[in-house]
């Protein structure tokens, strides 16, 4: 990468963080979030999105929009990544599960905030690419596995938090079971290829689940959850 491109990325990254902050304020009435925490902003600032997009997408790496990553899949819009991360309320000692690794970007953001990230991707080619990127960036606390995330990751459960980055018709029961009491599941719920409902499901100490709608979103479908 040329010095010029590095400089452009750095400037675009700063602009993106401002945009994400502004969008958080603009959507506060719906999300209930007036601002992002410093921890989440720092994690977004420390994660170079251009490392997770293809060479032909480099000019848009810091645009606040989803981008194609091949196989009909996308890297999510940065504002939505920041919002979902904040909604997960990650703590430094947490062990979290992500379903839908895609490019590995969301996992890399989470890696700055928690102790351990496990992430599942249905398409082996994407899982391999994400593993390679995370290794090149020196991210050591993310384990990527190719497989169907609808069943969760029983061997590593229970999780303090679970984030699903593809739209489910309903929250998969296995994921709810693998959530610790006091944990949160952040997930888009709704029909494929339509507007869905970003939801936070909280399991209290007694195992009772409360669900809250946060924002309309559009995600690629979670395959195999029906
Ligand atoms: N979090 C990703 C990122 O940071 O780039 C974006 C994820 S993309 C919007 C959704 C991903 O979910 C796709 O890569 C898709 O292959 C994956 N996916 C869909 N259904 C899945 C399933 N049942 N299990 C695991 N991954 C799945």
C-alpha cells in the first residue's frame, strides 16, 4: 500500500468514527443509546477495516456501508457493528460467541473488548480467509470454525454474550441455551431479504428471557434456522 493510500485510510477512518458517533445520536430514540462507550470507540479505532475488504473495495473500506466479501455475503455497516457491539455490553473477562464470521471484522472488534471470541462461519472459504487475516493482524484471542452456527458451539459454552450477524427467522434455541444467566444475545430477527428487527435478548439469573427491539436492519439470512 502506498503512503498516500495509508494516509487516505487514516483520514477516512477518523471520519468514519465521527459518522458512527453521529448516527448513534440520531438513532438514540429508537435504540435507547445516546452515545457509544469509549471502549467500543477505541476498539473500532484500533481495527483496520481495510484489512478485511478485498483489494477492489479499498476505496470504500471506511465508508459507513456494508460491502461485498464474495459468495453473496457482506461485511456489515460499521455503525451497525458498533451498535451491536455496544448492545452486547462486553466486559474484559467475557467469552463471547459470534455466528457469521464473514470477513472477520466484527470478531476483530470484539477481540479488543473481551477475553476470548469464538466465531462460526458456514462458508469454509470465508472462515479460512478470516482466520488468515486475523493471524496476520496478530489477533490471538479469536478462534474461527467453519460450521453451522444455528447449533452454537456446545464445547465452548456457556457464553457471556452471543452476537449473530445474519438474520434469523427466530432466535435459535441452542443459542439461548448456550447463553449464561445474565448474558445477552444480540440478533437480527425477521424474514430473509426484508427489513428485520435488531433485538437484544437478556437471560436473567433465573433463566427468564426478556426481549427488546432496537432498530430496523437488513442482514443476509442465517441459513438453516428454519
Ligand atoms: N460479521 C461479519 C463481518 O464482520 O464481516 C459479517 C457477517 S455477514 C453479514 C453474515 C455471515 O453469516 C455470512 O458470512 C454468512 O455466510 C454467515 N452465515 C449465514 N448463515 C450461517 C450459519 N447458519 N452459520 C454460520 N454462519 C452463517
